[in-house]
C-alpha cells in the first residue's frame, strides 16, 4: 500500500519543481513494478512485502484504492491519458471483485488466480486474522475504511475543468456535471453509457444558453479507431490522445463517442497468458458457493467462497488470436453488473485441462510452463467461458499456455 500511495510523489513535487525527470520517474517506477511484481490486472504482488509476480500472491484492497487515488492526483497535473487508462483498469477490474455486492464485506488480499477463499494458510503474510476471506473486521482495519473511498473519488474525477476554460471528460462513467466554463458561465452535460461494458458514450449539452468553450475527450491507448460524432456528424480524427471539440454549444447538442474494443493478449509470470478487451481483463468463470462462518477469533461472521467448477485449464497456443474468440455482449445491462449472474459480456476460447496442475497451499500450484504436448493424451479440448474479471470472485486470469495439439 505504501508503494501505491508513494508512486505519485515525484509528480506532486513536480508542481513546485517542474523538471522533466520528475515527470518521467513515475512511469519508470510503474514499469519496474510491472516487470518484477506485475499482474495482468494492473496490480502487483504485495502481500505486506512486495512479493513478485506469481498470480497467487496477494494484493491489498488499500493498494487498489490508493493506486487509484495516485492516478487521480497525477492525471490533472499531467493530462497524460496513460494514467486515465491505468485508473480505469484498477477501478473496473480490481476494485469491484474485492468487495461483496452489498458493499459490506471485503477481502484484505485478493489473488489474480484465486480458486478458493477460505480462512486457511496461503503462501503470503498470514497472522491468522482472515486476510483473504470476505469480512468486515477480518484482515487489518485499514481496508474497511479505504474500501468506501474508491468509487466516490473515482466519480469526483470523471470531469475536470481545463486550463483553456473548458471541460474535460478523461475517465468515463454515467454521470451529470454542472460546471463553469468560458468566462464563468454555468453549463451542464449529461453522460449516458454502459461503459466499460459498452463502447458507446453519449454526452448531451443541457443548458438553455449557448456557450462557446472547448470540450476535451480522452481516447484510450487501447483504442485505435474511435468514432466521434457531434449531432450525428462524424469528426475528423488524427490520432489525438485527447480530442478537443472547440465550438459553440446549444441546448440538446449531442456528442457520441464510440471506442471500439479490441482483444489484447499479454504474457506474464512463467509466460502465462492474459486476455483483455478494451478496459476489461477477462477471467475463467467459476461457479461460487458462499458460506457464512463464525469462529471464536472474530466478533462477527465472515464468508468463505469455494467452487465446484474445474479450474486447471490451459489455453491452446493456436487459439491465441482474436479471430478464434467468440465475444457475446448482452443486450441489456443490470444496475449492478459486478457479479457472476449479471456479467454482461462473455468470451469463449478453447483450452484443455492440465491434470498435473493441482492445488497447493489452498491456491493454484505453480503455473506449468508451456511445452507439454503430451497433455493431449489425457484431456479433450473444451470451450472455456471467460467473463470480466470485475464480475468474478473466483477465477483464473493468467493462464498456462499449451502447445498446439499434434496432427495425428
Ligand atoms: Zn488495507
């Protein structure tokens, strides 16, 4: 958590001491963190000490919340969309999965590959205070206070005033803003969207008076071909990272932003595979059995979660291309999409079980390296269902890769 808090320090200092080395230091630090401790979800192995990039190490809820707050502090100083992308990655993947649907209990640590949540030992700091189960008083109390800061501060950062007396939407979510622009005129925009699940974002200017001011829109780095329309007219896009609409706004003017989401593959610990689509990381869907537990150590009850589903799947190497994946997007969205039944997107990919990838210390065992062609002798090819990481409680999000089946 100290790393998540401290990562912004050079750029906070930069405001009074504007040398480019402070600007560069944060990204260099983030890259080093990713290289040595990084996960596909944007977090890092930090179960008290920094603890490497094995996806069964823990990352603290406070680390996610403080990481977000660091990006929220850095973004208005730099205007660099890299930090907006990173902020959304934590907000839309890491944060939703670490609290329950009622926002009452939380995990102190979560794992990227997480196959059971029980009050038993893991290969990380464990002082027998329930660091992985969903509880209120379990874990250390820092997380129960921090958990409520994540989304409110995120919402505070959906809109910014700009130095050119306009408005900027650099992070996206359904919202309404009242702001002062130009020479202090009060204006209002409504933002309607099911982002990050939908790629469409609609802004409506709902102010009686006409006003001339620039409206800044972030184009995420994962999006190569955005479509920007004003009152139905497509705007010319020239690879800007922040697209500026500088015009006279009249009541009911509509800006439509479409951010097509491409599939991205990445490799992590032991060459494990991560799968992303736009701002969302995808993970193997595992059924959940929730069980309320009372023990003498805690004043209140807590929840353990286990699964009857098989989890020890690898992805077949020749399936690692966007054309092999089937993406299913629901026609409607729940008000609370962050759970298994309401997950609005699923992706199908082919894999097979790896029989010798077994449980170890209540986590997955070490990820098998690639090149096990003999797996074909044991297990059939199956279609695996992936859903957004933020909708899972148990999951595999960094997959072993299996060599292509032999032609026989
Ligand atoms: Zn904490």
